[in-house]
C-alpha cells in the first residue's frame, strides 16, 4: 500500500521550492487551476498546493486541498517523473467534486 500513500518527501513544503524559477518551467492553465511543472533532480514527483484566502473560508480551502492530494496520491505513478507539480487554485474550484477535479486534470497524466 506504500505506492498509494503520500509521504512528506513527496510534498513541497518550503517557500524556496515554490518560488524557484527555472527556464524549463512549464505552465498549464485549466478552468479552475494553474499548474506549474518544474523539473527536479530527486527522482520523484512532488506536489505543492497554493490556495489563497480569497478562494473561500478555511473549510472550503481545506476541502479542495484534500481533493487535490487524493488525486495526486491515486495517480502519482502516471504523472511525469522527477517533477515538482505546483497547483494554484483559481476561483470556483471549491465547489468541485473529486470526479470533476480528476476529469479536469486528466491531461496531466502521462
């Protein structure tokens, strides 16, 4: 079951990793999310989430973060290897269900 877990090493937790800019960075815009794909030399895919306070009350922000972590956890073996994936939540995302999020982010999967 370790393959379906989300360890601390697979999360981006430090500000310097969020703001680090590289020429190889790729941005992808979806209706409710802005995705930044950054190469890393760690041999694993990591996830970083950003949800601003203007996206709803804490309960709504935490819910969308839980849904995004679940999507990452379930599909991390199909995501590009050795990448940092930073997901910036845009307006209207707090009302999405897991299936709507998975459908919207399906193009990320390899």
